[in-house]
C-alpha cells in the first residue's frame, strides 16, 4: 500500500479496502455454503451410496453379506420350525450366525482361500 498524503488518497484507499473486504466476504460466504451443502445428512448419505455403488468390491461384499444373511435366516427357520423351546431357538440362532459368517467370509477370500486384509471403514462394514 502506498503512503497516504491527502484526503483524496485516503478515500481511494478506503474504497479499495472496502472492495477487497466485500470480495473476501463473498468468497467466505460461498465456501461456507459449499461446506454446508457437503455436510447435510442427505448429501452425506447420497455420496456414500454413490461411493458404494461405484466400487465393484463393495457391491460384491454387500451381495455376499445379503446372501449370507438370507441363508442363515433360512437355515434357522428350517431347524427350529414354527414352535420351539429355548434350547432349540438358541441352537437355531447359533446355526444362523455360523451359516451367515461362513457364506459371507467365503466371498472375501482370495484365490488361495486366504482371507483378504480388511481396510477402510466402509470395507469393514460391508465385508462382514
């Protein structure tokens, strides 16, 4: 900034600083609006779903989990039937958990039968 010697220079400097302030204020408002839109719950959910649907690994793991849950539920219903005692219900629940885990983990192994290393929050959620 140059040296101010008279009132005309002072008025010019004030006007320039006000323009600069207004520009920076507009930039801050724009950035705030962008951040606000990004962190809305609906947008977070939308972005997460698009991230999951874009990755074939996540879709594969989600499919394995869904198949595992379905097979576990079906096996439990086949074992305990309509009416069952406490012991039979507990055994059915254990069987359901075992079948679900077995089928879900079967899809997350590599070609040598070794479980793949887990990483990332979404991977850990959808790989079980």
